[in-house]
C-alpha cells in the first residue's frame, strides 16, 4: 500500500507538471489518437533512416566544403588562401577546437561577410596600377617607333643627295627602323593596352582574356628587373647599295662591315652620320670637326669626293695615316709629320687672310 501511495503521488506530480506545460497548447487531429507507428520497432526504423540521411547530408556537405577549400588554396600567398589557413591554424592550436567541415564552412562564411569585399577592392586597385604601367610601356614604345619612322623619313632626303656624291656608290637605300614590333612581348602588351580601356571600370576586375594575356607577359618577365626596353638596342639599320653594277644588301652591322673591301661601308656610315647631323643641326651655322681614322681604307677618288662633301657641309676633316701620298695631302691645308717617337718634325699651316705668307712665324711647342 505504501508503495502504491508513493507511486500515485509521483503520478500526480507528473500530471500537474504536464498540465502546466500544456496549459497554452491545443491538441491537433493528428495526435489525438494512438498511431501504430509509435511502436518501438517503427520508431527505431525511422531513427535509422534519419541517421542515414544525416550521414549522407554530412558527406555532401564535406564534399562541397572541400571544393570551396580547394578554391581558397588554389593560389598560394593570395589573400583568401592566407586568411583561410591562418584562421584554421588559430582554431586548431590556440582555441584547441577540432576543425570539422562545419567549422571550415563558418570560416568561409566569415571571409565573404567581412574580408572578401575589402580584398576585392585592393585587387581592383592593383589591377588598375599593373595594367596601367603596361599601357604606359606600350605607349612609350609606340612613341619611340613613331619618332624613328619620322626620323627615317627626314633622313631619306639627305641620303638621296649624298648617294650622288661618290662615283662608286649608286642607288643607296638606307632605312633606320624600330625593332619594337619584333619584341617577344609586343603583341601581348598591345592586347593588354587595348583591353584595359574596355574593362576599365571603377568596380570591375580584369576579364579572363586580360588575365590570360598577363600570364603570357609574365613568361618574359625578369624576376629582378621586370621588363625593360633598351631603346638603343631597338634601333636597326638595313638597306642596299649598288657598287660597280653589283647590288649589295645589308641587314645588320656585320653585313654593313663586310659589304665591300674598298671602304664602301666606311662611306655609308659617314653619309648616315651626315644625315644625323643635318637633322640635329638644321639650318644653324655650326662648324664641326670630324676625326676619321684610317682614311686610306677609302680609295683615292672617294677621298677627294669625301673632303669636298664634308666642306660643303661645314665639317673640317682631321685624320692620320702612315703613308700619305701627294694627291691626298693636297686636300689638307694644315699638315703635320711625326717621327717614330711621335715627335713633330714638320708642319705646314694655312695662313689667315691679311697675313704675309713670306713672313716668318715662331711656333712654341711644349716638351720639345
């Protein structure tokens, strides 16, 4: 009896607690009557199905999280990669938390909610800067090429006249041109420069084609110096000349040096230099002095034409050679002769107008 009484008291307490909990609840038609599915076997089977469903869902979640994790880690040292790895390391070693797929998903959510937009703005700014620098390089190289083209055009007028000065040189054709378009990276930076104007928006990243072109450009990128354009190395010469009926071509320095054995390349270089000087000097009355070595490398007829031609262009020739002949010496007003010890032993100087040629003059030499 005592036991029954005790059980009734406990039952009353349970009923009282249930009444309080269910005071504001109302029964539905679904659970007003007993259902066979409430039996232990049915409930156990339903529990097993739900557990299997949870496992499948966790496996699917794990695969999707791993895909996102691979995307974050695809580019080492990038902001997403560094953030993801640092956050996971902090959770593992400092917070002592087991890093599950759910935890990784939370880290990914944190990135997109707090850091993604900031990183994106920085990336856009860097993209504008990098592609802008490439566009500046393209613009500078294009200006350089245009200047070379204009200079070559102006040079042709002088060359057409100069080619008639020397009897041995006929049909001289010389072109100074820019080798910019032969550079390995010229096509790529041209595409980048054109594409930049198309994708350049305040809040847009470069398109896929621009990024791919940048990857191609990096193949020509030196780790220490980047990409440099040595303007002097980008100027090339090519042309042709007819010598005694034979048409000879030259495409580089070596071809020009070996074009002839009688100083033909010497004369072509002098003609080019005269063209450069005329372009720079213009109409200014500037007298110049040229030092030309090994004048005897040019045949005698061309030496006479050369001296006359330089004189017409207000250029005084200064040269030296070991075995002068009378035909060559007569071309020079001032002549000096040195011995084997390079000591002056004889000189002939032109006398200024108004002075008496028969008058004796003293020449003071130091160290003689």
